[in-house]
C-alpha cells in the first residue's frame, strides 16, 4: 500500500502491482463500499500535516474510486448502464 501511494504522490518506482484486478475479482461490491472508503480516506487526509499532499492524495483517491467502481460495474453487469457513485 505504501509503495502504491508513494508511486502516485512522490513518483517513486517501488510499485508494480495491479490493484484494479484485485478489486474486480471481489464479489458483491457496492457503491456504498467505495463511498465509505473515500470517507475514511478523507478523514485521514484532514489529519495530515502536509495539506497540499493530502489534497493531492484525496484527488487521486476520488479518481481511483470512480475508475474502480465503473470498471467493477462493467465487469459484473456488462449489459447494464453504469451508475455514478456519490462522493462524500
């Protein structure tokens, strides 16, 4: 997890995984799970002493949650129109 966020925020080279594949393999995900993750992520970012970095991390988290949610819907319900989830 640390290597993933370091690669995004600090542009390090320590991460080479595929988090999208891990999330797509899960069953029974719901928009509320992504919304809860973002709420917790937001709370953590508010407590960070470097607010510029925290804002960047939250921006990435919102993009990631949206991307994963759409991909999850397409994989598990390919004949249904994907729905947007609401940011906390």
